[in-house]
C-alpha cells in the first residue's frame, strides 16, 4: 500500500496523467504508515480500488436525525488496548520528529512533513495544534449511510479504526465538514486517488452505502489511476464490550 502521507521513501512511483481529479500513485516500500498501511497480516491489493468502488451499494442519503458524536463513543477510546488513546496512536504513526510528554503515549511535538490534504509542512504542538486527526469517512456521513442502524460496538470501532484516521492540516480539514467524495476532495490533487481509495476501503469494510453522486465521483477519480491499491487492515469492526456509546 502506498504511504498516505508523503514522508517515507517509496520503492516505485507511478505518476498518472493529471486530470481534473489529479492522480499520483506510489507503491510504498518498507516503513509505510497511514490508513491501511500493510503491517502484520494487513494486505493491499494492487488495482483493486476502482473495482471496489464499483461494488459499493447505492442508496439515498438517510436523514441526519439522531446523529450525535456520542453515538460513536467517547472520543479517541483505546479500543486496541495498547494503553494509548487513539489520537496519540495516529500522531505517532503519521508525524516525524515525535517527542513525548512522559512515557511513549502523549505526543507533545511532531512534524507533518507533507500534509496529505494541502501538501505543506505542518508542525504539531500539544495544546496549540495545527494538526487534526480526520475521519476519512466522516462520522456524520457514515451515520446517514448505514451507521445509524448499527450497534454501539460497530460505531465505536469505526470512530477509532486507524484505517479511517489520518493526521492532516487543521485549517484545510475544516473545509471538509462531513463531505463525501461528491462534495469534497483534498486541494492537493496528487493525493486524491489515495484519499478516495481510503474512503472506498472504509465503506467496503464497514458495509456502508454510497449515494449515486458519490459513487460516480469515486469512479471518476479512480479511473485516472486504475492501478490504485485498496487499503486494508486496521482494527476489528467490533469494539471490545467494555466501551459504551451514547
């Protein structure tokens, strides 16, 4: 799987012709990090993203009625039981030059050397951060496309799954809101293929549906990079029973 942020060296880089969607593919070498990075038993299938997008079920967007962040549990729950909260796990994964405040969990400093959404370098400092941890598939979007019908364990899992999380520039991320592929894409065109592939992977893993406009937008982006891999891995789709949601 290609690295979803731009810091690591890659074994092979395949650059597509730039379209309105934009595309830049990479086949990542050792040290890849980001949503879907293939470590342990995780796998990513080359060329699978476009096919997976085509397989997603299409339905209309359900009402947002009843949505609340608490429906997805407490923010950054330690669902993988590694004694670090999810936010710090992602900061450790995605930042360079990381420093900690006591132990090896609380990240106090780091550098997002190439923000995937804007392409610029962003410095993280705890307490005055310019870095967000984005849900690639926004929780509100998930709620309107199937998650409102799930049990709490599945919603909590989605909110804390590394496959669905990415450290990004806060100011750029705020323009996204709960947008899907049809309504928002990263300004950094070179990252769009990877971004859309990550959304497809999350929606496929959690059996979320897409709207017709969303599916069309996904296929338009991914058709410019037909060899784009589909990210895989992350956490189980059920959080441990000790966690509760609103």
